[in-house]
């Protein structure tokens, strides 16, 4: 029993449930204590955001540059296109559906505005640099390392990435359920929790439908290149989808994704290169969830939003979440800086964003992983050797 451990999704859900239950009976001093913890933890998250961006983006760009080749460039471009398209599809779907779903609900009230739940004390932990500075610095060093093919700086940033991952695994993830718990305690005391839960259920239903649509669209496109039935291709990839639901990690699902992609008819050479690469750079499901959740929370909070803001947000999101750590919730951790700097999220909105995203984390991962097979199928005809194509055709003719 000492090896038994709940995964992060269940920890978050338990944190929400217990937070609501405690909040119904919590005295004022407990609410203020929870607000104090929220403030300190959010300050630490803010401090970590630039380090997360630099630690993830620089090694990812440098690694892509060092391994430059036609197949790599084609894979990266296609993966980014699908990620950006999923984010914008999510935005336009949300614009058409969320206002009617959320209309009539009172907006969120910021915790900081409630004087009787003010924290006992605050702790200022300023970040080492603004988020945009971290992004520009990451591109500068990443591209520079790639073109110079240097190892010293690359090793430094790889070690920085490892340190950041240790901080996420050892500090942020273990404390995250308590952070969500304390946020829901405060919201329950303030009478906001009913609005939040009702909206969560509606958003999750919309996002799940979008996931299915994205996968069907990706495989309809792939079917045009493979000349196969898209739904049979999706059925072949079903084991990878189900495995991702359980592991909540694209990296952990690579063996199953690779096996099913080859069964789908993609050559071993193409699948062996594209699937592992897409496990870190193809984030359609993650971008879809993050964009939809962000838009819903903005509408709930009564804040203005525009297409230009979400174009900027989604364009940078496709790069920022590249090579997010292979842990549940890695993508949302990498995107916190953009949520704050581009969309103006505050402490409470970021906490709700984390809770809502991680509650659906496995579905986003499954969408990412299954889409990797579609990208492999699209690229297969262009990068399969001529002899392999002739062999495949001869086998098809014998079968016929």
C-alpha cells in the first residue's frame, strides 16, 4: 500500500471536492489562511514562469536546429499548423457557443477584492524577467545554439531544463492539489463555486466534441494521402488513444503510437522519426483545451477579448508548450506566462485554469498522440523511398 499513489487528476478532483466541503463550514480565519497560501504559491508560480519558458524552449529549438533536415522541417511545420489551427478553431467555436452557455451567470469576483478574506501577510517574489523577454531570449539562444552547433550553452540550458522539471515535479505538482483546495475554499466562502462548477461541465462537453472533430478532420486529410478509409485508420489508432488516456503522457505512449502507426501503413522509417518527434512538438489537443478554457474564464470574468489577442496567444502557445515536460499538466505550466501577459489572467483565474485543464488532461494527451499518427500518414508518401512504394504497390496488387 505504501506504493499506492493517486494520479494528479484525482488529486485535483479530490482537492476541489474537499475544498467545497470545507468552504461550506470554514470560519473566516481559515479562509484568510487559505488566501495567504494562495498568495505565496501564486508568487512562486510567477517567479517560475520565465524559467519554465527558457528551460523548455531553448533546448527544444536548439535540438530541432541540430537535427535539421527535410523530414524534420516538414514535421515541425505540419505539427505547428495543426496546433495553431486547433487553437483558433477552439477560439471561434467558443465565441459562437460560450456566451450563450455562460450568459446570465454572475461574473467571477476576485479574491483580493474581498477585505474579510484578505491574506494575513503577503510575500513578493518578483520574476527574473518579464514573460516576453523570456520568450525573445529563448528564441535568441535557441536559434543561436542551433546555427553555431555549440555544446556548452546547450548543455547549460539542458541542465536548466532538468532543474526546472525537478522544481515542477518536487514542489509545484505536489502542492498543486493544496493550491486548488485553498482556492475552492475561498470561492465557496464567497459563494462563487456554483457558477464555477456549472460552467466547468458545459466547457468540458464542448471541448470533448472539439477533440473528436479535430481527430476526424486530421484523419480525413491523412486519408487523402494514404488512400484509405479515415475511420478505419482512426480505429487502428484507438489503442494509442486509450493508452494515452491512462498514462496522461505522450512520451509514455510512444511505443503504442509507433506500433499502431506502422499497422496503419506508414513506413517504419517515417513513423520511427515522426512519432517520437511529434510527442514533444504536436499539441493540438493541448492548444484546443487551453484556448477554450482561457476564453471561457475571460467571458465568466466579464473581461473584454479580441481576435488579435487570441491570434497572438495561440501563435506563441504553439511554440511555448513545445517540449513541455512529460508530466501531467506540463503544457498548462508552460503556458501560464502567456495567460498572464497576453490575456491578463490574475491569480484566481490562473488557479481555475490549472484545475479545469488538468481535469481534462488525459483527453488532450490522447488527442495529441492520436494526431501524431495522422501527421505520419500525411508525410509518408513524400518521404518513403521509391523502392518501398513499389514494394507496397506490388503487395497491394497481389492482395487484390
